[in-house]
C-alpha cells in the first residue's frame, strides 16, 4: 500500500490542479506519484486475485486455470 503522506500529496496536487493549476515541477511530481499509486494498486490486486479460490454451490473448485497457473508460476519459481 502506498504511504499515507503520498496519497495526501496526490490529493493536494489534484485539488490544486483544479483550482489554480500546477507548475511544471508539480505536474511531474503528480505524474510520478500517480504512476507509483497505480503500480502499487495493480500489484495488490494481482496478489489478491492469485490467492482467490472459486468454489461453486456444489463445493467444486472452479478457479479459472489462468489464475491457478499464475499462482503456480509465482510459487514454483
């Protein structure tokens, strides 16, 4: 998860961009922070999906093969 101070800074820059506008340096900072946020989010989501096990109402494991393969690849390497 992204540090709270970085999320706060993203929100500050977003608010400023809507009101007074950003300087070139601030716009670059905003871009880098957003990129870092998205990378962190995607990594977290990928990790969550890799640990999901789907069970149908009859108790059968119906986890998609793609998810099983990704999980196996991650832990076998």
